[in-house]
C-alpha cells in the first residue's frame, strides 16, 4: 500500500567544494599517536538543528516519563531472596533503560503488515531480517551495599530478544521472541534475579556477584546471547562474546540450546564471526577474561559446519576486551585493545574493567590456519579503541584494515548522578572523545611489521557506529560502506545514543570518497542496517539496506527498506510494525531457503 503523499526521507549528498558532485577527498594523517583531540576537524553528530523546543521537550519526556508500551518492569519487580546483605536502591537509572531502550515483554506473531510508504520492491528476495539486542526481562538492578560499593546492571547484560520481519512475495510479517537460556527461564519462573550485575559494578560488589553467579549458574556472565545473529551451514545462532553460540529455530525463533560444534568448541565464540563467501569458511575468535593465558583463541568452521581448526593466541599480556576482528582472503586480523582487565594491577576503588591510554592499540596478523606462534603483533597507535571493524583485505605483502575508532573509551560512564552522566554525554561522547567513532584505516606491511600509513575517512565530520558492507566483499577490497550517524541534539536531550540516519561512503577509482546521507525524519531514529543484494546484482552497492526505526514522538516502530543506488531519495518502503521494537544491536538477513 502507498500513501497519496508519502513521507519523504530527509536525505542529502555531501559535496566538497561544489554542489554538483558528492565528492570529498579524505585528509591523510602523518601519525595518529600524537593526536589526542580532533581540533578544528572534530567530527560532529549533526551540522544543523532540525528540532524546535517543543519537539525536544517531547523527546526528553519519552525518556523520563512512564515506561513505554509493552514494558512490564513495574509489574514484575520483586525483592530477590538472594540479597544476603542489606541494600539500598540507587535512584538514578541510566537512560539506556528508558524510552525505546526499555524492554518489551510482549511476544507476538503478526501477518499482512501495512506498508505505509512506497512498496516492497518486486525483486526483493524472500527471507527474514532478524535483529538481536538486550531486552531485560526483569527490571535492572541498581544497589548500594554498605561499606562495599554499588552494583548496577549494564544494558549489555540484558536478556536477548529477537525481532524478525519476514518478506515473502511482497508481503511482510513480524515475530519476536525472548532467547530462553537456562538462567533466563529460571528468572521468568521465579520472578526475581538469579544473575547479579557485574559489568557496571564497583570492584568488591563485582567480585561478590561474580562468585554468586558462578555458584548459582556456573558462569560469571549471563549467557544472554543478546548481541548478534548468524546463519551458517543450515543453522541459525544467537551470539554473545561471553559464551558459546545459542542455536535458534529460524522460523519460530524458539531457543534450541547451546551449540558447541559436537563438543569441539571449548572456549567462547565471538559475536562477530566473519564468513569468507568464496571459500564458505566461517572464521571466529573467542576472548577469555581470566587470570592466566591463553586469553584468546581463533577458529575456523568449514562450509559444512564442522570446526576444522582452532589455536591459542600468544603475545597477550592480559585479557583484552576484543569485541570484533577482521579477515582477509588469507589472514586473520585480531585487535589487542587498551580496554581490559589486568589482574596484576587492580587499584582500590577502581572498576576491574579499565581503559589504559598508555597501552598501544595492536593488530595481530596470522595466517587463517596458523598456530599461535605464527601471529605477528604490530603497534598501530597509542591508546584509542575499536569496538567494530568495517572490513580488511590483502594487498600482496600488505593488509588494509578499516574500523570504527575512538580516541578514548569506557564501558561504564559516570552514573552516580544524572548530572554527572549527562556531563559525560555532553563533554566526552558528543565531542567524539570517548566511545563515539570515526572510520579509520591502517595499512601494515606483514613482512616487516611496519605500520605504513593510516588515515581517517573524514568525509562528513560525523560520529559513527554500526558499520556494514556488502557481505560478498568480506575479506576483499570493498569500495562502499554504510554506518549509522549520531544525532547530537537528540542524544544530548535524552542522554542515550540516538542515530539520525545512515551514511554511505564510496571510494572512487582515484582514491577519493563520495559521501551521502539517508537521514530520518525529526524524532525518528534508526538501528544498525543490513545489506541485501539485489538478485543478479553486478555492482557492489546494487541492493538494499534494511533496519528498524522508532519514532520517539508517536511511539511507532517500522521496518525501513532503502535502495542503495537511490540513497538520497525516499525509502523504497516503510513497513509499520505491530508493536514497539526497542533499540538493539546487530542482526542478519536469512534467505528463505536457509530459514525453511
């Protein structure tokens, strides 16, 4: 169905020096290790205001008023009998548990969804877009323990929920389900927390809660499987980096249970594995936050789904919070980041998970089927953080890596008061200093271990996250990437990251970059996109992006389909969803034959 006057997408192409061609050559940096701030070239999340004061007040209200539709935390709240010590509740609840970051408890299946703008393209392939994300079944804990410290649930510790939209012959249907691991099922039955917060807790409460979690569930972290979705060898998995994959029924979204590749997987499995489309191999790593090495492993799964290679990684002095990595057609590239736990240097009063600005950001290069002794570590900067990579590829004896880079980072922003937290959002996040990212590229000589060049792909001066490429180019030289960009005004108003749209960067034959934006309407914010190639496509960007969006003013959630070759035009189609879809993390499009 199409409207008579469809809502246009606010889209525009960026131009360097003219208004006819969206081209801008990136600036190259001599060295990045000496740069602590962006100075005059500082990226900004928006370049102009699109909100009046009334709209900003509505945005603030959506994050400070009653819980949104579908969230039943107030009905479920019960004091846990596992509180062995007297506790005092913390008043300030982080904005990442408010507004559309709040959980939904309604699990539904709905068919014949309304297309409120445009039409689902006739050649759009049949399949299901499944997105994962934290969706805490029980209300988040915020507690003060006398003489010990505070313990809080982090948004990352929320239970996993899958939101799936199926497109078949131009019709759309929707289904969502909690990922029901053993602990989640017990908590649903009992009505109180078994898992105690760890990530955002002071040192002593963290250790106490970690011990209690081990005693009650056999694991320090909750196996929530809340981060990503993977389809490989006729199986579908929900992933989180702190445990093994959780197998999911692709049609019903029911949880089948933990999958360990017939007993061959004996370490954690990343939330960001990489599939080599040409070989059919799935490459992954697993990081372990523990006191003794090895702190990381790598592995390869065959096209048939068999674990055919695994190796312990050497050269790590302490556990590093590796969240993502990259592959080329021949190599595996790991990232030893300055965020982690050094059990030999725990300072009183500091959280165990610490960022060390004096530690080098390192790239570990090894053959795909290499052993631990084959890895070569290369310093690619002093400090700085990478959570997500864009892609990597070989150039003979060289490798090129693109990734989301921030000068500083923290997993736990100050949360002792709302004013302290909002100050961090305003002065650290929105200035591009902490957590908010730009795309950075490194080129390394694999023979000499020399960092040859580095540059920031600085086309729009925006803060970015959630990079995506055409998956057929994973490990190969790509020329197009897509990322979400931050809405500074809205983020500052509500205190949580909100993304105003999608940026497309396309590299031309002469190395310059074309940049264009697909920007949402005021009050509408998007999640991570996924790329779906057009059948029989011949160009890298011949296809569509899909993502979930949410209107913080009206409360409506939608699925948006964007034609990548008409990027600055209106969305190809917008499908109204039958209920609110909270902001989440990562997802995947599962073709119909894989979901059958």
